[in-house]
C-alpha cells in the first residue's frame, strides 16, 4: 500500500529523511529503489548522520556494506548494485544484520528472496523539475500506522 508520495528538493529530502529516521527501530528493513543519481545514497546518508551524529558517511558502492553503531541499534548500509548472486550477501554479514540490525538496502532487487517480508519500500526518481526528487513509500498496514507522522512533514 502506498504510504507517502511527494516531491522534494535535495535539502527537503534530507530533512524528510531525518523525520523518517526518528521512527526507525531494530529489525527494520528499508529498501531503496531508483536509477543512478536518484538520491538513494543521499537519503540514507541523511538518516545515518542523524542517528549516529557523524558528518562523513561514505557510500558503500565499492565496499558493498558499511556498518554503524547507534543508540537504537546497529545500522547496516548495503549497496547491492555490484552483487551478481544473492548468496554473496552472506559474505557481507547479511545474516547478522537480519538478527536485529536496521538495514538500508540500495538495489534490493539483487537480493532476490533473501529480504525479510516486512520491509519498507522507498522509490526515488527525478521529478519533472530536475532539481526535485519524487519520493514514493510503500509498505504494509503496520508501516502505514508507524509512519503516519510523516504526513505532517
């Protein structure tokens, strides 16, 4: 079910990401979809910066995963763009991440069936006005209830 849809500038998107980060809890899995340059890493970076209180959050494009300790649990930022087989995830600590971490996954389609059932889907795309991004969030009724406060932002 669609929970949220809007257009944001990059700065507005980062503010929105912080609001979303405040609603996260252990075992959450957020899956980010969108073409290259759609803003997936920027969105995740804003959430991690808020949750960990760090300025630098590198993209896991080449390392495939970055982990962070936060007050609400361990954060796992996966970039699966270069994953060829879903089984490669196990070499990256994926089972450990699923055991209570908060997962941010770019290119989740590369995980083919290994993701938890209750996941939040975030679709980012370029808006007709190029400086903005369309953000569409889908999830089940549990997610919809949890994320109801986002409709105020």
